[in-house]
C-alpha cells in the first residue's frame, strides 16, 4: 500500500539518438518520469507549455518539486 505521506518525485533520463552517415551525429533526448511510492513510474510528455501523464493525459505541472 502506498504511503500517502510520501510525495511523488520527478526523474530525468537522457538518451541519445544517433544517425550514421559520413559522420555519426547524436542528439540528446530527455525523458521525464513521475515516481510515486508503491506504483510503477509513469513517463511524462510535453504538450505545449505543460507536461502530461501519458497514461491518464492529465496535467502534472502542479506536481511537487516542479519541472
């Protein structure tokens, strides 16, 4: 059972997407996850100026700790 006294936190993971041609060119792709006690992490995606939980499509800008 999740502890309601503990708050969710945000975690950022940087991955790289690379293209091979004459040179290998890589660019970073940052992924943002919401981690709450007792439940699986959920990836958040940017939609305009807001971040949205991709499973519930709900706005998470009010999440403690900010983005």
